[in-house]
């Protein structure tokens, strides 16, 4: 095939290298959303009409209705899942204009799509503690310690991933320049 217009060649090569949306890019936000919905369904019948959500020491001092509490716990989970899907869609839309060799974006898409899972996990742990307290009057763990552990582990994991990706991308760019 003879290409007369140079823009036709560009558009053909872009459609061939277009990255497709894969659900694996947002699997963690979807899993934490599902876990939140399952927890809400399991504990709903065991909860009293008023739910304690704030404590001074070991004594609850703020209460919320059961429906409002579950709404406040489910709404951010839906928001973070939607944010993850939109982020991946935007990244893949922008990635159509770059070749896979010229950008590390294709390696970053799964990480960036699953990144909202960190706050989702913290919300899930907080919800679990509130549900356990209100259903069984037990507080097994402080949420702030779990939140610090999750954020530290996530930060370390992301730092390692980004350092490895940057090194690999620089190595590949150096190899391309030598050729």
C-alpha cells in the first residue's frame, strides 16, 4: 500500500499500537468496593439503628443512623473506584499518541489505576472496626496504626516500583541511542 498523505501513516500506526482497557488495571479498587458491599450486607441486620462512629478513649461520643453510616462508608468506595477507571481511561487515551518504546506509561497504567486502593483499604478497615464495635462491642485494633502501616507499605512499594521503572526506561533509552 502506498501512503500518499503522511497523516494517514500516523493514524494507522496509532490504531495498531492502541492499548486496550483491561479490568486488571483496576482490580484492587473493584475488589475493595466488593468487600465493602459484602461487609455492609453481612453486618446490616446485626447493627442497631444508631451507630457509634467516634470515640473518646473507649467510650463512643458521636452517633449516626445505620443508613447514613453505610452511605458514608460506601460513597467514597464508589468514588475511588470510579476515579480509578477514569484515570486508566484517560491514560490509555493519551497513550495512543506515544509508541510503547518512547514512554514508560504502559508499565505505569496498572499501578496508577490501582493506586486508589490504598485509601479504599483504610476506609474498609475503619468500616470493619466500626461494624465490629456496633455489632459485638469489641474494638480489636486502632485504625490509625493500621492506616500508618498501609500508607507506609504502599509508599515503599510505589517507591521501589517507580525506581525500577525509571531505571529500566533509562536503560532502554540509552540502548536506543546507541543503535
